């Protein structure tokens, strides 16, 4: 009999390699796609979101042979943002009126595409010939404002940005956003960091296995970010990383592969643990001894009252984004409890277009980025 007090995140899970093929910012272009289990498009399928543009992109994606295909919109897919299109659509499509409902239906009523618009989804790969793995995904098209485009929020309103990105569930394994987080694959050709700081902070809290984006075409590439989940004084802190991705697919027929598997020799330090208990500090009496909670974390005087007295923290004040003991009032309890195995995230900007819109002359395209990662098997077969 197993100990019921042990967190489900502590129970070893069988895993199997799952291959993701990741693209973004196709802007009406189609490319040959490598083989894989899951296809992900991170938005900007089109230049201006017309029905004709979307129809061609959707048809291309629907023909692609993958067990699962996940798609989000980008700021250029303006007909998919109903509120924006009602206000500004006629200025952009004044010579060719568009019906946003028809455009939206291309994706929402597709038989083979899963369209995410600031929403989550649990994927379970069921094909007998596939890996039979499962993962949680959250996809969102929103980006900080960058002109008169769709799915935008003001850079001057951090409270709004924080509210948007607080919607990402803590059990997310794969995060798909159109725009990047600040300082992570977000550097423009003007040497500006165009990413969102609130999204970076949300990444610290969620710590997904993979975070995919596009939007900033020149920032295509891969990073591995280690999160500091022990520092009790600096919020949303990261650890230095010397990881440098060298694209193996440049100038040849090889895949642009990111190998995060154990077999590949550089496995991602992230077990995807999902237990997130609400740790409201308990007022223990002096004769109570520390005990194990459901996550296997020791709680009691030593980790609650003593922590408050020695660290000078006020319960519930200024704790968001702080680390340390998950049971301490100094830490962001929900972000840490039962989830300490989420130590690292692979961040990938998979923009296909090399140049920014508008595109002049011959278009230069990048290859799709292929990611191999070990994910938990849901079935009973070994």
C-alpha cells in the first residue's frame, strides 16, 4: 500500500518521447513540415486576416499529417479578434469587406485543428502508433501594443497585463503565446527587448516544460531558462544559464532539432509536477510538532510562525513571486507547493519569416523547429 500523504508529483511516471513541430509567423507562406506527433502554430498565419488568406492557411494545416494540431492567432489575424475588427476592420479591409464569423469558423469548426484563444486544453495522444502521451496546453494570441493590430493590450498598463497572464493554469506543460516574454527570444533588429515583463513573471510562476512564441521574427531561436525557486528576497528571479542552441538544420536537410529527452543527454529539468495546494498559513500552538502535508512538505512552527518572526513578513503581503519554503508566508505558495520539480523551461521563438512585415522582395524563411521531449504516458501499455 502506498502512503496517501505522498504527492502525486512524487510518483514516478513512465514517459515516452513526443515530437513537436513548431512554427509561427507564416504570413500566408506554406513550407514543408517535418514529421512529428504534434504540430503547433503560434499565430500570424496571415498578413491581414482575410477569409481568403485564412482559408489557404487552414487548408494547408488541415492537410498536415499530425495526430494533434494546435493553433493560436496573432496580431495580424485581425478578423479573429471580433472586438478589434468591429472597431477597425473596415479601415484595413475597406475595399474587400470581411465577415469575422466566417473567418472564425474556419478554425473553430475545423475537424482536425484545435484552436486556442486564451484557453487551455488537455491533449491525450491516442493513436496506437503514436507515443500515447498526455500534456496540458494553454494558448493565447495577446501581445503588448505595437500599432493598429489585433489582440493587443497596453504596455503602459502592467496591472492589465498581469491580469491577462494570471489566467495561465499552474498545471500547464506547454505554453503557446504569440508574443515572447521580456528578455527571452524578444530582441528586435533595433536591439530592443519587445517582450512582456508580466508574461515573464507568469512563466516563473507556471514554469511550463516548453514556452513557444513568435512575433519578433529576428529573435527566432531557443533558450533554456532555470528558475530560482529558492531565493526568498528577489521576486521572479532566474538563474544564469550558459546554454547556447546551435541550430543543426542550417544549410542542410537536417531538422532544426531541440532534443530535451533523457536519451539525448540533456534532459529538461522539469518533471511537470501538477499539485498546487492553497497553503494558507496555519496558526499552530506551541506544543504542536511539525508534520508532513499532502505534498510531502514539512509544516508547523518551524516553517510558519518561526518564518514569520525571523523573516519579518506579514502573511499575504508582498509574497507573490517569492520562493523558498512553499509553506512559508514569505513564498508564493500556490506557485511552489508540490511543484518544485518544475525547475527549467525551454523557451522557443519559432518564427518562420525572417523579416518583419511588410515583406519586401524575396521572402527568406526559416525551417520549423522540432522539439523532442519525454512526456508521461497515459495508457497502461509499456
